[in-house]
C-alpha cells in the first residue's frame, strides 16, 4: 500500500478557522499525530481515529512515528497549530524523509529490510493554516500592512546570540516585528533584552500589540507602547507585534500604513 503524509496547519484551534482542505485531510487520515494540547483542539473533528500524541519537545519522535506509519501504508496527518510551515512540523518532516532516502541510497537498497515502502517527498502534502501572526494581526487591526519580520525568542534550537542579531537587524531596518515564544517560566530575561535592542532604533511610544490565545478561548488583546510593554502579562501563549516608525493606534486599532497617502489627508502622524 502507498502511504500518505499530510502536514496540517490547524490554525488557532477553533473549527471555524480551519481551512476546508485541512478539514478534508483530517477526515481522510487514518491516524492523527500531534502534540497532545493541539490534538485536543480538534478532537471534535477527528472523532475516534487513531491518535499518536506526545508532549512538548518530543517533535522528532512524533515525526519519526508519523513517517513510519505512512511507510506502512497508512494515511497520516501530522498537525501543527497555526501554519505547519511557520515554526511548525513541515520542515522537520522533510528533513527526516530526505535523510531516510539518502540512507537507503547509501546502502544501495530500494526497499528497507522491513519491506515497507520508503516515503518520498512526493508523498507529503503540506496544508497551510492561519498562523499566530495572522490571528494576532487580525484582532489588533492591520499592523502587518507593510514589510515585517517574524522572530522566535526561544533559544532551544537557535543560539541566543543569533536571535539578538536578528532582533536588532529587524529593528534597524524598520520592520514591523512579530515576536513568537517571547517568554516562558524558565526563560524570562530574553524579552527584556530584545525590547532594549529594539529601543535603540525605535521611539519609546512605538505602538505594541500583545495578544494571548489569539482567536482561541481565553483571548486577551492589549495595546501598549514599546517602553511600557514589559509591564504586562507575557508568556508562551502570547504573540507580540511591535510597530515600525509609521505604525499608529486610532480607535483602539493598530495600523501600519501601506503608503496610500491617506494618513496626511486624515491628519494622522505616524
């Protein structure tokens, strides 16, 4: 049997923000593989399908299990919150599949000793979803109307020195900056360091949007400034959007002008 691997972005988590293709692929799949918290978000859709779920930081094990099941001929759905191609599982799946193909070639075999058919990249379908930055931007207004950079402050997979360089480079280039994974119980200082790096190139009153659980139960939305942002609740469920030099707030909406020359007519100063 020829297996299939769907890598699905389930969006913020609610059924109404799941794309139709994602929903269809979940119905088609024999097995659902994902972080247990995200699996719980879609249990109402997947019903009594076989579930393979693990905890946080066990991404490699999950993906290997999914590939193994697909090589045995099953249709497998690997789920990520938001978009699977943005800090999600798509890249890891491809890396593992390509690595497996290279291993088979190096051993001059076309089929592993198990008799299972090796999975190919053509057997993988990545299905996009609404990312955290899309969801956060939507509830804040329109802060991503111009060029922006997305940066994760998690240093589990990226050296902190590299992250700092990226933060300062984005600030210097006047990008709107979307910050993922800003703070955790064991990582509390990085968000302050990042904020100070940005302050070197941006005004203290630069608008900042802080969104927790964007488009999920328990959603909280706050508009503040760069100088004041650290005085508010920030955790791993928070996405932060820091405006550029033209971003403004009006009527509790955060807007970054695209450049249509409307701001002058409206008397708005960025």
